[in-house]
């Protein structure tokens, strides 16, 4: 059974502030975060890597990582552009960014025809979640609308340098019943809180959250294409910055009975470069993992 790792790397990363955060070197051998995700995915059994990027980033992207990965596994590219819209729609001239994570996965139509795992480019996820996701896809081969989500514990996914957005999950009997995209999440002493207008409201630090890591089937891409016009005629008309997001579309499919999502809780500890100040902590964390023997040099042999 063939499976692909799909990496969303077209985001501009406005909060990061300096350079293209997905291409920052953070490993002791000059690796970027995507190197670790690819390494762990291949070790778990994934066969191919599909990079979602933009045409203006393509040359730099291939120079930094694409050409190297092509030497260890098959690679394909999908391009997310804000002008990629259904017939009859045009991109508002004031729109600065593409249309969000669901729009990114839509860019894979015609490219991804097998079960796949989609992830962010700038998040370190840990090894266990890749293994769990791949095992699920293999065990559920042929079941088109049965998905899974490695569920992270909220307190393991917070930045020391500012607020983050997470999909807070509602889970019953191991299955997702809903997901709420929640912004302003931050550390609050030993706990967690939502910060809004300078006011912090405590939240459960052990809540299960999505880190945009979803194990999906190719029919899901078709469902995104089908649902995109409703987004453009609704939220996007009211808010020029509105985004077509994976958690929202998966929430809609779950609540309408069109899909099920098994939640596989992982105790892997996330880290990433949401903010430029996060980089130093990421460098230290990866150095410690190398020193502990979790990774060797070179990563790919």
C-alpha cells in the first residue's frame, strides 16, 4: 500500500518576522524542521513526500531541501496560489495571502491519489505520531471516509514567546465529535489560558488539540474542492482575511456524518518556530535529541 506525506510549506508566516521560517536551519548538521518530519515519516513507512509551496519560493525550496530529499524518496510538488479559484471567481486585489490550510491541500488534486498524512512544515511532531498515523492508514485501507488525527496535549504545544492557535478537540469514545479553532492560547504559570484583549481565561492544559496533522484519504481532497465555493460565497465575502481551514472542514464533515476521525493520543512534545524567538529553543531541543541518540548524522543514509 502506497502512502504519502504531504507537507504544507506555502504559508508566509507573518508572526515569524525574519526570513522564511520553514527553511531556517535548526539541526546540528544544518537540518531544517522538515528534515526531521520526513525522516520520521519514512521510518514509519510512508513512501513519498509531496511539498506544497508557492511558485515564488520554488527555487529556494528545492535548493534548501527538495533536491536532497529526491535522493532518498520520490518527491512531488503542489503549488498553492491565492489565484487558484473555481471558475467564475477572482481573487480580490487586496488579498495578501493564500486561502488557508484546506486550500493548501486542495492544491494536491490530481497529485495525491493515495492515503496521505498532512502536516505543517514548521512543526516538530515527534516519532510516535507518524507511526500511529501510518498504522491507521494501513489498517483502514479502502475505507474512504475514515480518518485519524494524532491528538496532542495542549500544554505540550505552547510557545514560550507568544500566543498560538490550536484546534481544540472534543472527543467521545476515541472519536472526534468536533474541533474548535482557538486563537490566543498561551502558557499561564503551570497551566494554559486563552488571552484576549489583555485578559487571560484559564483552559484545560491537558485538552487534546490538533496540530494540523491529519491522516486522510484522496476523496477528502474532492470534498474540499466541492466545499470551497460555499466558503468563498460566505466567510470570504465578509472578511478579506478569512481562511479555508482544515479543522473547520473536518469539523463540518464529522458533524454532518460524512466522515469519522479516530483520535490517537500521543505524548510527543511539539516544538516549532511560530516566532523568531522560538528558534533558539528548537536548536537546543534538537541538539538534545541527537545527543540522546534519537537521531544520528547524517539523518538520511
